[in-house]
């Protein structure tokens, strides 16, 4: 992990959590974070949109930030069921994940759509977390770096800076499977992403690139120690504070 990049340990709750069960977990996280007067990493939870207001209220004044999991590209309009980046900001979010592989797959989101959503997040004053990652077939077909290049080049928002944009590398085959790439494989992809960002943005040294996919307490230290890995995007192991905290502890 680079000294020049402050790690970000982020939890993506996906479609999990009701107010009654989620609040104690968030409160426990806030309590543990509060025991560190000067945390060395940023801590983020992205609950379902229904809980952002409540979780942001519980996290207020703490080191724990709250984010959305997706946003519409437009600010407002006739888009039944969608939520704009401005609405997320309004309800207490500071970040928004865009282009998660589950949205790319389940909702057919193209790189162009992801880019528009990332630009909406920036427009609203949110930090965009842009997800990229190859499928198992792409990895086995030796296409990983080509796929990553294509996604980074075509999903990166106009106006991206180290301050407003984070990249999350999440191999699709590692999500929710208990499988992770080797640290060597992670290092290759992260170095490649940083190189791509360099050619797109000029100076990419300060941009944070997270790893996601089956991160848990038992493997987090090894993954966070990989060069160019600046934090984690955690699914299942972020739902309970007792599972998430050991991952935060690798960087705090
Ligand atoms: P898991 O940590 O459950 O594998 O999920 C990773 C992920 O998709 C985070 O966005």
C-alpha cells in the first residue's frame, strides 16, 4: 500500500439489510472506529438506498462514511424506480458505487452507461467508485488485461481526479465464491489499471484502486499488502461489524 494513497475499506451491503438488524451493525462499526482518534484509512458502508438516510444519521460525526450502490445518470425526471446521484447526496451519501458487475450483468449496463453514472456522481459531489473486472471465461481465455483496459478506458468519468474517483477491481469469478486471485495476479491487474489511468489522466499516482471479491478477515492482510492495492470493496463480510472490522484493522 502506498503512503501517498490513503486506503479505503468499503462495504457493499448489496440487497441486504432491514432497519432493525442493520442499525446495530452500523452502530458497532461507528463505536469501533471511534476508538481510533486518527484513523489511517477511510471507512465506508454502502447500504441499500432505503437505509442511507438512517445509516447516515447513525454515522454522522464519525469516521464511517455512507454511499450508494448505484445511481441514475440524470438529475431528475420520468425514471420510475430510479434514484439520482443528487438524491443520494441529499440523503447523506458521500460516495456512489457504479458499474458493479452485478449491475453490468443483471441490468445490461454498458461502459457508456457506467461512465454516465460516474459523471452523475461527480456532478452531485459524490466520489464515484467505478467497478471493473473480468469473468472466468475471460480470465481463462487470457483476456483479463484487455477487458480491464476496455472497462477502465470507457467507464472512467470525464473530469476524474484522485479526489473524486476510485477504481475497484473485482474479478467476477471471485465475487461471493470464496475464491480469490493470487496476490501475484492481483498485482499484475492493479499495475495495469494504474498504467491505464496514467495514460488517461496524466498523473494517476494518487488514485486509489481497491480490490474486491471474497475479501474476509483471514485474507485481507495479504491482499492489502499487494503493491497498488489501496483498500478493499467487501460484500458478504461487510454485513456484520464483527466480520468487517478485522478487514478495517489491516489499514487503520
Ligand atoms: P463478496 O465480498 O461477497 O465476494 O462481494 C464482493 C463485491 O461484489 C463487493 O462489491
